[in-house]
């Protein structure tokens, strides 16, 4: 689900037009297969650059076909859970797949 600060963007006509044109482009290329696994049909247009409150209104980032991917649900959910952990989570996976604790800025290192 979109964060509160992103909801207006995802409901905007500009995003809907960009999303629809990207899906049409992918369907013309390979029938709309997932760009990650090429095994299932795409399900969601995914931003390769993490959107933030600072960059979401920059069309060179948020509406740029070069920075989008069409992923199946499985690949999208895997990437969201493992490569882009929620900053509110207490644990995340590191680059080697190991579970590591996420410390708050106020926590002291041991």
C-alpha cells in the first residue's frame, strides 16, 4: 500500500497515463512478462528508484520509463520485503541475505 505522502501521486492522471503506457510498451515487447523472472505476466509497475517525499514530484524520476519495471506479484513482493525494507521494521536482510537488527538513531552501539 502506498504511504500517505504518495497516495495523491498514485491517483494522479499523470501516473495513470505513465503506468498504462509502460504496460502497453511491455506488452508489445514480450506480451507483458515480468521483467525480473520472465515466467509470469507482469502485475505491477515498479519504480526502480525508491520514491521519497523529496523526489516523487520529479517527473524525471517518478514518470520516467527508463526507471520503471513491470514485475509479477511474486518478484515485486520479494524485492519490497528483502531489498527495500520498511524503515519502521526492527530487522532487515543484509546484502548476503542474513537477518540483521536495525538500530534506531538513538540506540547506542555495543
